C-alpha cells in the first residue's frame, strides 16, 4: 500500500517539482537501481561483485554507439541485454570456482573494458569519443522510474519464490545446497545476469545526460564503489535497506560535491570502512538490534 | 542388483593417497557400516561418491549407471543423498525451509508449495523435530541439527542415503534415538551407508560392515566377523 | 633481429622484477593474513609519492628513499592490520566471512588512500628524472634506472625468501600460513605475526612504488592497474605460493613486454586473457594447492 502511494507521488512529481528536484530524483533512482541490483545477487549468495561500473559502463557505451542509429527505447533495452550477456560470460567463467576468483575478476573488469575500448576506438575506429543524443529531464526521470518499478517487482517476486529461497541457501551453505539438487552454478549465473541487466538499463538511460562519452568517462570505478557502500550502509537484511542507503548517499553526494568537492569520496570511503567495522548489518541491522533490545527489555519488565 | 558399486576407487591429495583401489558393494535395502580409524578415508569415499571431490580413478555405479563426472546436484536427482560430518544446515533459515528446499529441488519434477510443506512437516515429525518447525536452524542443538540434515536429505526422496557420523557428539539417549531413526529409515525402503565411530551403535544397527584403513579396505563382513577379525583388532588397538 | 629479441626479453625481465615484487607482497597479505588487499596498488602509489616528494623537496635520491618508503609503509600496514583487520577477524563468524569483510574494507581503503593522495599531491601526473642514462647491454640500450630497479627488485625478493626460510619470524609466518589456529596453539603470537605479514606485504608495495617512480611517472590513480596485475600474478603463480608469485611475475612481465612490442596499449588486455585462460583451465595456477 505504501509502495503504491510512493509510486503515485513520484509519478506525478514532474508536474509540481522543480527541475533541480527532478534531476536529483533521477540520480536517486539510478543509485537505487544500482544498489538494489547489486544486493539482489551479492546479498543472498555472498559473492561480492565489484563490477557494477562495468555493467553500467556497457549500458552507457551501448547508448553511445547506437544512440544515433536506433530509437532510444531500443537502445536502452540493448544496453541492458549487452550487460546481461557480459554478466553471463563472466559468470560462466568465474562462478563455478571459489568466490575469491569472482571478486578478483569483477574487480579488474572495469579497467579491462576501459583499456580495451580505448585501444579499439583509437586504433580501429579512429575516434576518441562519441556523442549521445540527449533526452529531456522528465523523460529520463520517467524511464528511471519505470526501471525502478520493474526492478522492485522482480526483487519481490524472487524473494518470495523457490528461486529466492535457493539463492539464500547458496549463501548459507553452497555445498549443502548443491547436494540437495540445486544447480548452484546455473542459479548464480542467471541471477548475476539479471542484476547486470538492470545496471545496463540504468547506464543506457543516464548516458543521455552526458553529451560526450569516451571509455574513460563510461567506465568509472567510483560507480562500482557507490552501490556497495549504499547497500552495505543501508543494510542487506531487507530489500528496502539498499534503497535507504541509496537515497542517503545520493543526497549526501549532491550536498558534499558542492561544499567539499575533493573530500566527499574520502568521506564515503571512511563511512564504508566504519560501516563494515561497526555496523555490518547496516541501518536495517541497527534498527533490528534496537528493536530486539527494546523487546527484551519489555519482556524483562513484564 | 547392488544399488551402489564402487570399483577400484582411488583419490589423491597432492602426494597423499587418501583412497587406494577401494571396492565397495551396497545391496539394496541394507544398512552398511563404514568404519576405520581417523584419516582412514571414509569421508573421502563419501565425497567421491557424492561428487563433492570426484575420484581420481575407478568406477562408481549407482543403480547400474555410472555417476562419475556428474555434479552433486545431478547425483542428488538420481536418488543419492548424504549428510555431512560437520553439519551443513542453512543456519539463517527456518527448520521448515531447510527441509522444503530438499522437497523442491531434490527431484527434477516441480513440486507445488502446499505439497512440499506437507511432505516437509511429515518428515520433521519422522525425525522428531515437529515442535521446531519455525525455529531458526542455527539455534538448534547439535543433535537436532543433525536430525534436520537427515530430514532435509530424506526430502530429496533418495534411494540411498549416506550418513556421515550422524551420532558424533551425542549422549547415550540421543545415540539410542539415532539408532532407532536409522532403522526406521531402512523401514521406509531407503538403503543406508553410515560412517560411525560409536561402535556399539554400528554393531547393532548394521547388517554388514566394511573397514577402511589408510585408504584401503582391510575387512568386510557381519558385525560378528568384524569384531573377531585379527587385522581389525590390530588396527584399532594399535598392536 | 637478435637485438630486438634481447630488447624485448630484457624489458620483460625489468617489468617482471617489479611484478614479482608486488605480487610477493600481495601473496603475503592474502596467503598468510588472508586479506585480499585490493588497495595494494594504493600502497605502491604512496611509496612512489613519498619518493617523489623527498626527491623534489629535499633532494634525497630515490635509492636512499627506499629506506624511507619501506619502513613507513610497513608501519602503516602493521597498524592497519592491528586495528582494522584484527577486529574484523574477531567479529567474523566464519573464515569466508572474514575474507569478504576484509576485502570490502580494503575497497573502502582504496578510495580513502587515493583521495587522500589527491588532496595532498593533486590529481595530475608527476615525475622526476633520475639515472635516466642509457646503458649498453649486449647491443641493446637500457636506461640505467630500469636496471637498478630490476636489481633491487630481485634483491628484495631473494632477501625476503631467505628471511622466510631461515629466520624464526619467517618460520612463524610459514606456520601461520599453513594453519593459523595450530600455529597459535604452538605459542606463536598469531596476531603479531599476521600483522607483521600484512606490514611486510605493504612494505613490498611501498618499495615497489619507489622503484617504479624511478622509471615511470606517478599519479594518484596509478594504483588500480598494479593491483590488478598483482592479482593476476598470484593466480598465475598459485594462491598461497610465494615462489609462484616470483616466477609468475617474471612470466607476466615477459608477456607484457612481448605484447607491448607487437601492439602497445594491449598489455592489460593480454594479462586479462591469461587470467581468463587460467580460470578456464587451471585456476590453481602453477604452484597452487
């Protein structure tokens, strides 16, 4: 019920909110999509992906390459599909091995794609950058809202299904899960692909904000960092944890970029480390601890 | 026809030969005991059979078909289930969910939610965990966690169940209960192979016993034959 | 033709020496202390900037600054482990959970250190010139600073190897690498040893940074590439094998040199292709368990 009201309010916002608010909301939605997609896979399976920037970048780059040749809706979907395919490949290669290989491979994926595309564009295509057709702010906002809605529906659908239970069991004990008939590798690969799909969609849409794209702009390691920070700080115990984290850091980011432009990434890095050290369950975990303590005290008194 | 046939199964870890040419035949419906000192290779053999760590060489046939090269989930689906020496339950999930996962994924066919729930409840009652249905699995005692693992394995509807030290760490009463559970499992038509160190239990429950030592089979026979076997006595008493 | 082959070969060794040193450092941190330090490259960058700073502002030559960058970065690493990673090790429910949380903490560290560097030194590229004189070696020309780099890299690797093999601390480290719980029971002060390991790993990064700065320009963002290379080398050599890191580093350096000769700008891609081949065929690498 709350969801419907929120969605309605958001859907109507371009009518009454300022241009600045719409842009901020689009950024928040983008971050929400990134952190929720990241948590969709890395949360239950405990395989930590450091590749969001790679999939987001593939989305951006698809828009850069195809934006002038095909209508935007098609380009956006292709961006998502390209990321999906990349994720399937990466998954097939690494998800049948121990988690550490997956982490290492996804960590370097952004740099790899950047170097490769840089070389490719310079040597094969003789270009240094590309131009993306722009869309007006309201369109970008509505597209992101649509992606967000589809994503949340997917998340809730998975969460309450056999699929979601199986994913969780993989994170609990992968060996046991495989011995009760769960094809763990296939499940991991598919989920990883789905999460990358959404990241690619988001990238393709946001590409329209930059007029000029080159590999260095498209593949930015900070985009791998932010979803991780947001999801962990928000807390991965509940689906809304990453959403809260995304909202907080989007707003914080906007605020800090204007006041402390060189300090904000430093601050975010410190927050991540502090969160891992002192609040591993994130805000959601903290809230649950407080609630449990409160309940215990009530029981003790009654 | 034997339900499981292992021929010349060998497994190495680096320079260490964990299993050397082990031959094992399991007849349908029996309860077979697998004993031997620590490090004899018993769990390694289970790992080779369930494909947790595939064997280096040798053949393993289950219901007449070779299962070497299959992945663990495929082996589960053809009807072979196991429990683990270090209990591997899904701690953060409820007891019921643990077993339901076995129902859902143990076989290829789709199982609707209500059937799975019903079957799971029945199995939890069978192993004696009915009152813990909604408890988080990690908060169970060790003995109960082992029972949960058994229920989960049974949920996959196996024809052969490998039990790895299901009685380890249990007190006298719990051991007696576990022995009785194994008999009831056999009563359901499931063949059982069990690794155990609790000698009293093995001798009572098993019809046949195989003894491993340093990765090789050194004796095989009925409990009486085993207890009077010189080699076995030497191995256990270190003469 | 022969000169070209020699050129490429020796360039490969020069590159490989550095790669071996940074990989040995990371191997110490992951193989023993069980921390996948993806901020490794940032320690390299710190070492490089320390050297640049003391050269530019104090005129101290880079070889002397090895005696500065090494210990400073060692202390930083030791401190980080004793505070951050010790705590994570304590609160982690399983070893896998610790690997995950420590890696994420390093991810945070990466951005902290990188941005600190940008704040202190600025974001643009810096460099200095030291021993940039060409030396003739069997007909091929090499900058003296690169040969010095190779020399030191090899010396450090060998010294460290001997340290591990023959000293008491070295043996404690090897014991901890095998089984930290058992080593702890045997009276080894595990927390201390693991912190030392992490410190040593960081120190090697710092020393490499100094050596790298002698031949290449430095920039706060230079670390990522080196981290990636170190990761690929330790997979190639086999996770947990110091010897593997040494040999793997040399091999990767050679490959890098060959690829750069054929098609400059593709060396990173080539390394990744090797990474992918390893994952497909032999994830345990050359000497892995």
